[in-house]
């Protein structure tokens, strides 16, 4: 099955009546408020890319078997419970009256996983699977009340030869270079601590190790951890607000892709105990320390 065929199956799935509006349902899955279709053969990355081109950016809702608990805020069926223990890797969109998930899903009895599309009622109040996080939410979460950190973005982007994501610009203007929970280090253009200067980070350092069938890719690191994890943007789209986050340890472990903004990625690290890079499992409260105040500054 090629990507065009996958999209046709998914569009047919989305065209079905919302399960809650169907009378006399016979399908047990539909009776619980969700529907599944098998996408047969295909590569997950290619199918997700095709769906993304049709419906826009996706949100990572399950990775390595861990499901985003914020899905419990969705109306309709208990989607987090539906995906729990069955979704191995899944990405989500909101399309009209539907929440759409595409990914690897275990069958009954733990068989598979299989390339699967899942549809369920979508939130009525917004177009995304869940509200994106903002710099203001991170400031409230960490109790940060520092002064605004102005940046010469025109100069920074000229030196990089790239436009930078809008949410990242607001994140840096809110916090500046520094560390969350003394573990997660945020880079900023022009930081006097060279390890945290986004401009001096060499994107070619990471070339060739990220999963991609394309002959040339570019990764730009914007954050790191004390455990030698690197967090980069995959510079794959002319619109920087569409860049996904790629994460890996510097020891060469496989890269993980997160289709979300930098700010949302940080927020989920701090609040989601199931996140692969969670700090919520270690700290009940969260804080931010600017680089100039950190002990043993970079």
C-alpha cells in the first residue's frame, strides 16, 4: 500500500459518522467511541509525513509505549486508556470532528504492532489534539519572574542563515540562557557562556546520525542536559514553526522525533512523568536558573 492509498483509507475513516451519533452500532470499537483501521504494509515515518502534508503538524501522543496523559482532557471516549499498553508509537491530529492518530498499535493479545489509524471524537474548542504550552505557562510553572531578555534576532538569524521558530524566540526572551531544574540547559543566541550560545553550536556535528532516508539533513541544537542529551530541530521545512524536535544522547543512541514546539517539549518534560526525558519523575516543583547565577557556570 503506497502513501496515496494510506491517505484514502484515512480519509474514508474520517468520513464515517462520529460514533456517538450512530444509532444501533454493532462494532464494539465504535460502541466505545473510537474506530480503528489497519493500514497494512508501509513505513510509519513515510505515512506520518504524508498525513502531516495533508493535515498539518502532528503531536507525539505515544512513544516507546508511553502515552501522553493529557489525552484524558479530550471529550468522548477515554482515549488515553484506549491507547495505553497498545500504542507503541503514535502521532495525533485534530481534523474536523475527529481526533486522528496514526502509528504502531498492538493487536488483541499483544500481537503486532501493526501500522494503524485511530479515530475518535475531537475537542470542540480547538483544532489541535491538546492546547500547546506557552512561555508564560512555563514561567508560571517555574515561578520565574526575571526581566525580559531582549535578543537581536535579525543579527542572530543572519549569522545562522536560518529563521528561528517563533515560540523559541519568545521562550528565550522570557528566560534567556540557563537551566531548568539544574538539568535541562536552554541555549540562546549571543550567550556569553559559549556552551549555551545557539550561534556557536555547530549543526554539522550531528549530521549523518539522525534517522532519515534523505541524503542531506540539518540538525541545530537548542538545548541539552547534564546527562549529555542533545535536543535539536530538524531543519526540514521552510517554515521554522514546523520544525520537529529530535533528541538523543551524545553517545550515539538512536534519535527520537517529537512533533511539537520547543516550548511544548520543555513543558512536557517538566510535567509528564511518562515523557521519555521526564524531569517530573524526579522533582515535584520546578525552577529556572539563569546562566549567570548557576554554580560552576558554563
